[in-house]
């Protein structure tokens, strides 16, 4: 019994340590000008039906990774907007409700902050950055889907250096 309790304490400390490390990483690269949304809160909200890009009190998910990453897997119903070739005009044409709740994500939450800032400057009021991105989503054992909308364990990890942040799932580099 004592070993089981110690094991769970060890697992909890790893989880807290990982969260602190991720927080430290995000503080290094982000200005924190965009409020974070947590994976746990998103999961609760995501159970409501989506209305694509219109909002109507529903969450709009935007994937700010590159197309090759999105094609490997993404959060179900996420709209691909990209990063290197992000087109604000094209994106805002899809997002007609400037009061809709928009959550932008990438691998861990760095690129998504840049895209979220652009949306805020364009007048969107309820824009959030998903803390930990798709990696944290998958690490908490949530489903991701492939380009055919089928559940998959694969997650594109951008590169080997960033792959350390993905703890669950199958790491894909190319």
C-alpha cells in the first residue's frame, strides 16, 4: 500500500514539474498578451456543438501550425489557418462574429500567440491561446483526428527538439 501511495505521489510530482517547465518555456517565448485557455476548460466547452466559424456562443478552434502538421492530426473541428502563410484577410472572412470565442493553438502555444495577437488587433474580442497547444491536449489523452477526420495517435512534433513536450501519442517529424 505504501508503495502505491509513493508511486502516485511520484506521478503527481512529474505532472506538476512538467507544467512548471511548460510555463517557464512559454514565459521565455511569449509576451502573454493573449490570455491562455486551459485544455481542461476547453474540453468542457467543446462538448457543445460547433457552428463552424460563426460563433453563436460556441468555440471556434484555429490551428496555427503548418499544413503538414495539421494533416497529420488536429483537434476535431479546428480550422486550419497556418503560421508562416497566415492570411489575416482570408481568416477574418471566415470569422464573421467578432464576439465569438476563438481559441488558437499550435504545438505548445508559441506560434498561436502571434496569430491570436493579430486577431485581437483586427477587433476580435474573445481570443485565447491554448496553453500547451495540441501537445498538452494529447498529453491529457484527448482525441486528435487525421485529415480524413479519423481518430489517430499521431501528432506532428515540429522537430525533434520540440518533441520532448509530447508525452502521449506517436511522434511524427515529417
